[in-house]
C-alpha cells in the first residue's frame, strides 16, 4: 500500500521567502487561524458528515489506529505495529499505557468497539470501513481486523478508524472524548471552535497550548485578520491576492496543485437525467476552460474524470471533456427538453474554492443551450441533508481520494441500493451492475499494479455513464505568518496539528 499511496504526492509550490521581522504580540502558546468554513460537527455526532474538512478537524481531538504521513503513507498511531497472518486479516498491537483525554485507560476493547460502530453504519466513517467484515479484541492490546475480501487498502482505510471509549458506541449523542493531541474546548457553530492541549496524549506534547479557529466566510476579511496580526494563518486564499502576498516578507503563501475534483452530480434514477441523452447534453454544454478562466482566474485545471493525476485509478489516456453546445441543443430536443426548461442547481456556499461563483457560471452556460437554471446555494450542512434525503436532481460536489486509492469513490458516492448509513449517500441514485462487477474485481486484487488497471476500467466506465460530470480540479492556497508559525504541509494542505509549530522552535 505504501508504494501505491506515494503516487498521490502532488507537488506543492512554496511562494515567498520567510524573513525575520518582529511578530505581533499574541497570547503566548496560542495558534490562531481564520478559516472559510465551519465543521459540519465533531465526529461522530450528527450533523457531522462524511466530509474531509470535518474529519481533519476531528483529528485534532481523536486518534485512529493508524495514521497517514504528509505523503499519505501509512504510519503507526495508536497501533505501534501490525502483522498480516493472511491476506484478509490484520492484527494490530496498540501502544502500552494509552489514555483518553479524561485520563481513562484506552485498550483494545475501545478500539474494537469503535471500529465495529463504523461497520454497523452508525458513524460517518462507514464509507472507509465498508470493506471490513469483523473486528475483535484479542487481549488488552491487540485487535484483529478481518476484511470482507483480500484488499491491500484496508490498512490505509484504518486511518479513519477513530477510537472513542467503548461505551460511546451506545451513546446518543456521544461525549467526544478522544486520545488525540488536543481536546475540544468549545464549538460555537458558524462562529468558531477551539482546542486545548491534551495532557494524556501518547506522543510528543502538542506544540501549542491552545488552538483557535475563527470562521470567517469572506475572503478579504480573513486576509485582513492575518495582515493585521489578529491570526497566524488563513485558508482559501483567493487567486487575485496571490501576487500581493508573495511580496510580503513576513508571510508565506503555500499553493497546492490541487487534488479535489469538483463535479456536477446528476440524479439518474428519475427524469430528466434518467435519459442518457440529457446527461450527455449537459456534459457537452459545459465549457470547463471558461470556469477556470472566469471564476478561478486561470488557476486550477480542467477535469475530465473524478480522480486527478497521481491517484490510483486515474485514466491518463482519457480524452479531454468535449464542449459542443450545438450538439447539446440537438440532444436536448431529441430528449423532449424544450427551450426554457427549468431545473434547480444545488450547491454549497462554504465548502469549495469559489463554489457560489461556479454555481452561477454553470447556470450561465446552461442558459446558452436553453436550460433555465435556478441556483440554490446552501450552507454545506443543509446541502448534505438535502442530498441524503434524495432531494436534488442537479448539484455541485467535490471529491478528493484522500487515501490515494480510487475505490473509495465508489464505496462512498455510489453505495449499492438499500445500503444506508451515516457515512455514505448515493445522491445520484446510480447503480450499474457491470461497473459494480469491475469494482468488486478491483477490490479483490492484492496485486497493486493489477488493481490500478482494473480501477482505470471502472473510472472509464463511470465516465461513459455520466452519473456525474467532472468540472475542474480546484486550487488550494493557504497563507501564514512566518514570524509566528512554521508549517510542514501535507499534500492535501489539510491543517493537521502535528505539522504546525511555533516559528521560534528549532527543528528536530
């Protein structure tokens, strides 16, 4: 798995050089960040969703049995080592002396109960644990994880196997007591959340005594807070500010090539998108290049599939998405869709880079082929609830294969009919038996090269059937104050506690 995951290490571009002027005078030992969006909740309590940002912020409080390093390679976490007696079984041995943040001992029974809760589809990480058949505690420090089939990605998926006290699986709501480097000090939905150092953390003490995240949706307001010294870091930096920030000696701008693909999801089990001609017409009507140029100011990349380069399953030979409005109009007429046909486009106001602007650009482009689009921009929590209820025919979403393996997409976005749970939702109502057979073949392959080849077949067929229409690979950009902060960013640019340290600390 380690070799496969290395393929996901997309390059980062580090802009501007650090320089040592006097920093502002913040509260000592406090990390302060201005972030565009709030979490949907803190795992595992509703309304916490299967969303990468929610998972990453939950990792400040909760630890998993294994972790992923900055290059997405599997590394020890609560489990210090493991062995594989056969191709379906993993035996993981926990570190000695583990404790939860409230001082209670953490043992194998807690880890086993937490993983079983995911398998039972009551927690949002079910999409990552769906290939696990059973989990049991062998003794106080060892757990046995048994996979449904031979699957070389199981170990990486356990990075989403968050561990809470065994009794938590029966609580509603769950008291969020974890074993991560911090504890959750407060959460004011829509406003802020804060963490305090966990004195019982098994690893090196957290670098900051506290961490404060201020939810500031407006781009310029986030940057103003950083430039005035009110925060140390700001995310979702807009492209028009990049050049100006590069010239600041006291700031460093980190730009990622991007690994999240934004797409239009189509509800294919009912009109109008049950007709493949309508799906093709919408695909042909979208000018991806115009989205990149008009909305992303030339940043980002065109997307012709759900996975970016480097992810296992990416199809390098797939041709670029076509743009042909005349053919789109003919297909719509043939399908009985007349000029002026109205459809609602649902999407988030606070999830993706320039998400609202992308919604309106898509609406503008579809109007060119005679489709009247009503943009319905929602807070992401409201959007996820709408999708879970099957209430959207057309919506904007994004996908990042954060384990580095493309099979995740099928398990999370397209679970089989009748499979319900907190962590997976088939918002497209899509199922194809031929595609499901290809995915099962990939999941059963223990040869990584063969698995990648089969996944490429799966994504090629997904492109043919069009339950979703890839649009762009969004750029990622974070800026921070080098006088206050040192950051070793992962390939995803996620804000992880172990990667952030005070600038004054010497390197280990």
